[in-house]
């Protein structure tokens, strides 16, 4: 197994300014510059969705007892780019997200395209955190199932870690 | 009819809608922190423009919207589709409104998503393939 470091590795608070900085770091990383542009664009798109999900869905842990920060990393292993992101989520929301991921993972590309079309044509709802399209897009762009790991914590929180493996595009 | 000009930033596209000079363009990267607010302004302008066209005494078409994104996030996709549906409804009213969808020569995904949005909006796009220097080939 070969692993090339040098894409992205960050642990800490995430806001929109931080997203800009992290995306610049990603684009300028030695690893990113060695992959082809199509793969690079797909990795970039998935990293954006992961970082925005951290902002949209992170639980506001106020007790200070759970000293775990959001994190994102991008590495290349063999012929895949592995994107891993993790953050606190309110426990009540965790099950909904897992259910959605399981549903997306169970669909083939044609069924996923239909799901995407149905979702994108839904009327926008006020206070809707996002379009609900991010997870679908992650699977479509990566070509692989979304892996996840949930650590159930006390105080009504979970730590949700997503792992998305992106196949290298072969022209 | 007023212009709508929004400067491009690191996370939001530039918008240049100028009926006086017959220039209508959105270009850049679209992942603004508040996607609904950003696109509500654009779609609101298009609604006003639609009313202006239907009541206009002197405006000479055609109206060509150039969509030249190098990236947009999934939240923006929904609004870009809404925008294209609005342009389709302009056409349905008899206006000569079209969309030119720009994509980099090697950006197979941007071309594909353009085709999908065109199909869903029921509006044929003209596709503009850009060379690596950013100019149409």
C-alpha cells in the first residue's frame, strides 16, 4: 500500500473564512498538483461539501467537557483520494444523517440520479440548512459508497466521521 | 431597467446584468455563505426584467445569459436550476432568451451538469468550450 501525504490535514474550528483558507491550502498542496484536473475538481467539490456540512450540522457543544474539534483530511492511498471529515452532531440528528447515507449507499447511479433530480426540484423551504444534495453529490462524484463512523458520546452528542474515497479519473 | 452588478469574491460569482449594453453574465465560483440570499437577488432581478421585457417599448433582444462557472456547490445548483427555469419561462412568453453554458475544455463534469440542468429546465443551452486560457475555442 502506498500513501502520499501532502493534500490537507486540519483540526480546529471551521467558519466560512477558514473554508477559504483550507481550500487554498488544498489547491496549493503538492499532492493536489499531481492528480489530474478532473479528479482534482471532484476532490475539491467533496471537500467543500464536507466543510460546509461541518458548519451547517455541527452541534454547539457548550459544556466544554467534550474537547474534540472538527477535523478534515485528504490523502492519496494507492489510486484513490481519501477524504475524511468529522464533527460533533446532536444525537437526534445523527440517526437522520445515517439513514440518509444508508439510503444513498443502497442506490445505483441511475437511481441516485433520479433522487438528485427529485431533490433539486423540491421547493426551497425557509430555514432549510442546505439543499439536501450534498451527500448525493458526494457519492456521484466519488464513484464509491460513503463510509461513516459514529461515536456516541454523553450529553446528547455524537461524533460523526465520514470517509469518501474518490476514484482517480482515467480519461 | 436597472443593472445588477455584483463583484466576484473568493466564494461567490460575479454578476453582470446590464440591459443597456446587452450583457448578461454570471461567472466564477459559487459557494456563498448565504446561498438563498445571493440567488434571491438574481432571481428577483430576472423577475423584474421579465416584466420590463413584456412592457418594454424599445428593448431589442436577443437576451443571451452567459453562465460561466468554474465550480458551484450543491446548494447553488438548486438556484442555478431555478434561474434557468425562469429563462425558459421567458422563452415560453416569446422572448428570444438563451443560455450559453461555458465550461473548460477538460471539465467533463461541468459539461455534464450543464446538460442535466438544460434537460430539467427544458431549455436548450448553447455550450461554449473554453481553452486553457479561458477564451472560447
